[in-house]
């Protein structure tokens, strides 16, 4: 109802601008000339139909309408708008249009239309009733057409890109699974299952770290919180409050993602064996921030077994991890507090 | 090929269990099979839902591990239904949570996300067997 009222007032003001209140005089007089020029020059395709004639024919169509549809003036006047439809026009949108005309409602709908030469275009159709300002009698329907084919194409591309990203993500996971199985089977064959289990842990951490970046179809850098969550969720063992995460949004490049993923995996593996994650009540608090182009990530364990010496077997901060970090100009500080390990990762956020 | 079965620290939790493994990738299947054997299980591997349904007429399974996507638009759905009818507990092993989320939810069984470690898979299965009363803790 509100929309109908809006139209009454619109048509009223159009009438007030003209010298007489009669609809047939709308395009006459000084204002009428201006109105006609505006109609002729606008790039917005406009037509008016007369619902009081049989089959609601077009009684006015501007130049943009003829340009858009490819028809001549004489070919459209007196015809119902349905000549714009074609075999692929969606029945649902047509039903919406029919209903709007029947109920005298304003409607904005995207409908697939056809030009005279048979080519298709997506039409953002805006239609509605025009009433006589004095009597409230239904005089016309207006229809404005806007070619939104490019918008449609962009939307379809985005949809395709999402589907493709999901497919790629699935295939990547599958590849990671097969790689993991081959590594594991090789370990059995060579009597080195423990070594290959370790390799697989790292491969899985890499896969998880990159999973979101690959499946989100967004071109920009991946946010650190997604990466932290993806890498650590396998260690949360079903309970959500094992990890307490606090940090701002920081975009990470591909190579940074790999290293952050690996470091978190090593810390979590260590915590599962000797630290907070080996106890039921254990928790890990993660804080991160960006400082001078560096990512600072603090890892603090609590609730685990008391630590009275540095675990000999601890893989964190030793061997390949520290070498890797050094090559990325980063560092991992380890502080074996009695209440639990406190680690601090610092590395450049490479763009 | 001689493959070494590593003796697990946690013992033969699945000793005496006959397990159906439905997995269309033979490499992953062999890995899963050997992981379950590490824990004492007797494993029958099937590559397709048809094979699995056939195997269910020939063996009495205690539980199952089902891959969800089985290639060429095939899924484990029919096998899951049959297992439920027969009261056989099972878990899902899938890397396709995004595309197959609805189906997985519909089946309503624990999920181990691929890629997974031997331990993750076995722990999930053992936990599920304990929860459903098919194995004592």
C-alpha cells in the first residue's frame, strides 16, 4: 500500500507540473517539452502501457527503450511488452510481473529479455502503476528497463569461482590424504613409521593452514585467525575452550602461512606430549598482533603438568624449525615456566 | 611388498573386531586397513558401495569406516542406511565437509576429517564404539 501511495504522489507532481491536470496533456506545454527531451535523452529505457486498452499495450516508448530492444517505434507501439520474452525467460519472474500488474503494485525484477535480433539481455525491470491525481483512477503502467547483463555475468563468474575453489579445496585435501598414506606406507616398508608419522603431522599442518586460503576464493591474503583455528582444531579434541585466542585481523602471505602453520603444529604436538594438552584441565592462550611489519604471536600454556626441566625430546625451537624460522628472518623464543611453556613467535609479515 | 605393522603403545584395542572399510582410493584404503590392523582388527576393504553391500551379506561386521565421496557421484549413503538398519556402528572419513556437509549431517555419524593420522582415525572409532556400548572403556 505504501508503494501505491508513493506512486500517486509521483503522478500528482507530474500532473502539477503540466498546465492541465489531464493525462493526455502530460507531454505538452513548456514543462512537457522538457519532460519529453529528458525522456528522449535519458539512457534509462522507459515505456508506458495503457491497462484500460485490451492487452495493456505500449503507448509510449523512449529512444533508450528502442536502442535497448532493437525495435523501431512503430513496431512497439500498440503491442504488449511480452514480445521481449523468449524461450529462456524464467516463468517465475513472469508470474511476479503478472501479479504486480494485476495487484497494481510496484515491482523490481530481473528478467531475461530478447532483442529484435534474438540476442538476450538481463533486464532489471522496474514497473508500477500511475494513477490520475484527481480521481485516483489507474491510467498507465510505467516500465523502466536497465540492461544488467554485465552485473549478471559478474555474479555468475563469482559463483563459478566459488564452485571451482571448493572443488580445488576438495582435490587438494584428497591429494594431501594420498600423500600422507604413501608416506605412512613407505614408513612401514622401511621400518621408519615413527619418522613418517612426524612427517605426516607436518604435512597435515601445512594442508590445514592453507585450507582456508584455498577454499575461500578470495584473492587477498588469508587472515591469521582462520589459520590458527584450522591448524589447532585437530588438537582441541572436541572441547572448544582448550584454546583461548585473542588477536587482530592480520593478512598473511602464502609463505608466512606455511611457517605459522608449522610452528603452531610443533607447539601443539609438544603440548600434547609434555604440556598443557596432555592434561584434562590444560589450556593454551594465544595472543597475536602486528608490530612494525612483524607478526608477534604469544603462546602460553597453563593447567598442564608442572615443568621442572626442559623436555629433552622437545622438537620446538630446535633443529629444523629454528633453521626454517631463521631463513624467514623470524625467531621463536621459548620460556619453560613451571606452570607451562611460554613461547613467542616473531616473524616478518611478508607481502 | 613387506610392510611393517607397528606395534601400538595402546595395545590391541580392536582385537576380534571385523571392520568394513569403504574407500575408493586404494592407497588411502591400504593405509587405513593397516592402521586398523595395528590395533588387532580384521579388515575387509571395499572400493564401491556395491562391493560393500555385497560384503555385508557375506560377513558379520562389528563396525565400519566409510569414505563419503566414492567417485562418479557415488556416496556411502546406501551403505550407511544398511549399517544403521543392522545396528552396526560406523564413522565417516571424509575430506569433503563443504560439499558434502548436508549428506554428512543427514547420516549423523562421527567424522574424521581427511587428511587424518592413524591415531585420529582409530581414536575416533574406539571412542564411538565405547559410546555406543560396543567396547568397554
